[in-house]
């Protein structure tokens, strides 16, 4: 049995929780306080608005303690805004948040015409079936250092990557019926 936390300050929290509840041998926990952090084996940072999440994290003094946990090896998966929270660099903004992952991301990287879109991708490492990808005012990775494993690209832009205990996706698996990314993250937790 593993316990997966979902950072529950703002954003697509319930959707991730619903996906996790469908997986066997997984207990789900909303993470709102430092105490919640001590009872989880992995943490999902949901999509939403990274600036809003950053403000709330600062207000409740959670930014530094969570960053320390991630640096100490806590498995973490950032979806969309969550990816922005993990990036060491944000190309179109000075402020960073946990800043633990060696990537440069661009916020709202898809211009207004493509603010939100959906596509499918084949990624044998993640799933035997085509994976639906939903992008909502999404970031993408402009630069990934060489020790970052690129998992998926769309139009030559990196939209999923992994570095040690950190997984990031530009898109929202929790808004689809496909559980393959949630399973992939749980496997990361089990094999860390
Ligand atoms: N545009 C949002 C941000 O910059 C991310 C959007 C999302 O998480 N769906 O934080």
C-alpha cells in the first residue's frame, strides 16, 4: 500500500484524487499542511494557476519545507502549473517556486489560438494504447539539462520529462479516462 498526496491549495485537486482512487493499493491524502507531508510516499502538484499556488505556498510557509522534501527524494509529479512550480527557470517570469528540476519552462507557451487543445500520442514506455493529452493554457519545456529524461514531445517541444524522483507533464491526465500516467507515477514511488 502506498499513500499518494495531492497538494490541495488550488487547482484540479478532486480530479487527481478520483483517478488515484481507481488504482489498487493506493491511499489518497490531501496535502494542506506540513504535518500532511510526513504521511505520504509521493506528492502530486495539480494544474491550476502557478502564481496563485505560489502565493498560498508562501503565505502558509510551505514553499521551503516542500522543496526540502523533494530534494531529499520525495517522489513528486507536477502537472501543468505543477510543472512550473518544479522548474528551476521560467523563461517568461523572474519568480520561481520549488526550483528543484533542471528545466526551463515557458508559461502559457501555446499562444491564444491554441490556448487549449487535445491530441493523442503513442508512448510505449507509458502505455500500450494511444494516450490522450489535454493542454489548458499549458507550459512546455524549452530547455532540459542532459540528465533530464525527455518522455514526450509535441511539435518538437518537450511536454513530459523525468529527473530522478521528479516527473512533469504539461498536460492534464486527470481530465481523461486514461490512468497510465497515474500508474507510471505510482511505479516511480514503488521503485524509488
Ligand atoms: N497557465 C497556468 C499557469 O501558468 C497553468 C495552466 C494549468 O495548470 N492548466 O500557471
